[in-house]
């Protein structure tokens, strides 16, 4: 039997507007991509920590996880990202903790839309 580890998967996405609809839709898109890229089942998810930039306050990203993906029993937390001047605006970030047999190198981090500029070192070549 393979050893199981708790691994972190990073992801981020941007939205055009500070609306509940945009935040929920983009967060759902991001989480679905993380799930697909890493071949995850909701039972694999240990927890998720979301941050948003200061210009996003219309909705909690965790709402998308609960409503769109059914993460009813997954511990979720939202917070505001540090407001560093000149950084990427309207950005939703997530750190998803998963139970997996994969190594750190096998984890696929997901950056979508304008957020692809955040961690070019983690994107597929």
C-alpha cells in the first residue's frame, strides 16, 4: 500500500469585476481545474484556504466550493491578501490541502487568466 501524504496545491485566478457572480464563477473554474489536473475526488480534500485582494469583497470564494463543488464537509477559510502596492488586482488565491500518494513534484499547481504571471516557475513548460 502506498504511503499517503498531505500536500498543498496552489492556485490563483483573476476576475474582471467585484461581483458575487464573477467571484463564484471564477473560484469554481479554478477549483475544478485543480481537481482535474490532480485527479482528485472531493474526499481527497483536507481543507482549503482562500485569499482575495483588497478590491474583492462581494462574496466569499468558499461559497463556490460549497455550492458548486459540494465541499460541504471540507474546512474552508477566507482571508484578505496582503495589499502590496502594484501587485496583481482582482485576484483570488487558494491553497488546497489534499491527501495523496503523489510526490511534491507530481502536484500540478493551477494559475488561470492574469494570474499566470504569479508563478511562472510552477506552470507546465
